[in-house]
């Protein structure tokens, strides 16, 4: 797994050309890979704009989380999507239909 981190300082305008070229290089490397945004405050509209402009597909968006609280509602869907854990619904044993079950 490879992580690429951008920390963009918007006050540095003279390096815009260098930054644009770096983005093109990095976005080219990310084509066809699972892109997970971590600590992202982007809305669904912002993400769709990003996907159009970068020609990439965002696999999952993780908002900032508080380490002192239960974050399973944010992390578990990602782990299920990646295949590391089974969904809660699939863990329940499925009953086979029996012939006389309709009498119960």
C-alpha cells in the first residue's frame, strides 16, 4: 500500500507551475488504484468535482475522527468494502426453510 500526502500552502503562488506538474505526475500514478481520502472535509459535491478534474475515482472518503470516541460507524464500512471484515448482516446464520416451518 502506498500513501501520497499533500499539504498545500495556498500562499505560495510562484510555485504553482511546479505544483501543477507534480499533481499531474502523482495523479498519473494513481490511475486505476483505490483512492481513499483521509481526514477529508470534502462534501459529496466537492468529491465529484475532484473526480472530474483529476480523472480519478475516489474509493472512500474518511472524515476527521476523534480518537477518544467510537468510530466504528466510519471505519467498518471501509473495511467491509475492502474485504477485511464481513458485514454484520452476513454473519447471521441463515436458516434453511423446513417443510413444517409455516406452522410456527
